[in-house]
């Protein structure tokens, strides 16, 4: 079985609600992933946060609504985010490399084959690839088909499928999938394991996440379907406790485990 793991982290984990990088969370994330690498896992990180970091860097006060302004802010924020990652991961002896993608890179057979080779070379060099959508160009359309993933949850599943990962860990605002909305129903119960994405499971998923991010649980279930169909287990768990990454890898019951289709 492959020892490759993909971890997806969202804006709400990386940035404070009021804006600006959450350095404590980034430090804990880097420590967790560096520890996995030292344990002989090949780890890829799919990250959000470029726009949130850019908003802070440019002191805008609010996320822009104009598409071109979003792309410009992402260009600034991506550079700042990678600078932070490079510095913090380096404190734990880990080297990181940046991969920016559009949907075209994944969907085109020749491009995806080259991309897989790049991931393989980075892993051989002991590098942790840090992946994000190329927000500065992804709005462009070719043959009326958008080149965007729309959500980094879907991107993380596509990366997990591409590299043949055994596990995808999606960090979110919630502890996992509940049988009801935990924000509205205090009696909602966490579902520890799902073996099949049924219509009932899809009905349970819905609603947006935090105000900084854009990915709701429904999008995460779409990502789960994509990843599990290619033989990859998925854990959705809370990014508020980044020790959940290690727990998910060790099978210690963090969040909700979605079993791969066998």
C-alpha cells in the first residue's frame, strides 16, 4: 500500500477571523506534517488562504468581490503564504515546494502525467509539495469549460487520486459529518465512519463553512466521492486541533472516516 498522504487545510485554519495569518496554527500544521515525513510518509499539502493572506498583506480590510481584484490579491497572498510556509517548515527541518494548478493540468493526460512525475521527484528529494489552485489565471475559460476547481476540497481529492494517496485528510470547521446541523441542533451526533456515500449521506451535507472560506460540507462530500472512488480513504476532521492529522493517519478515530471503494 502506498505511503502517500494528502492533507487539505482551509482558510479558517490558516487565518484569523479578523484577517491575518494564524501563526500558531501554521506552526502546528508544519510540525505535524514534518513529523509524518520523518515517519517515512510522503506528504502533500493542499492549502487555501492565498486571498485571505493577500487581504491582510495589502491591508484591504475585506475580501474583494471583483474577480480581477481577487486574482491580484491572490497573487500577493500566495507569495506571502509560501514565504511563511518556507520559514515555518524549515524550523522543523522540512523543505517545501510550490505547485500551482488549474483543472486543465489535472484533466489533460499529458499534463497530468508530467505532473505526476514532478510529484514523484519532489517526494524522492524529501520535499513536501504545497499545492494551491492558480487563482491568478484560473478564471480564464477554454472552449467554454472553466479551468477552475472551484473549491480546494475538490482539488485535494484530485491530487490524492493523481498521486495514488492512501489517505486524504480534510481539515474543516467541524469535527466531521453529523446526523444534523450541530450549529442548530445541540443533540447532533458525529458519524464516526461512512462506508458508502448514499443519498441520505448527501442530504446530511449542506451549508457553508466560515465567512472566510467558501467550502461547505456538500463540497467536501463531492471531494470524498472523488477520492474514495479511486481507492483513497478520507477523513474529515476539525482544523481547530491539528493533532487530528496524526490521529487520522494512525486510525485513532479523528472526525469522520470515509472508507474507500474496494
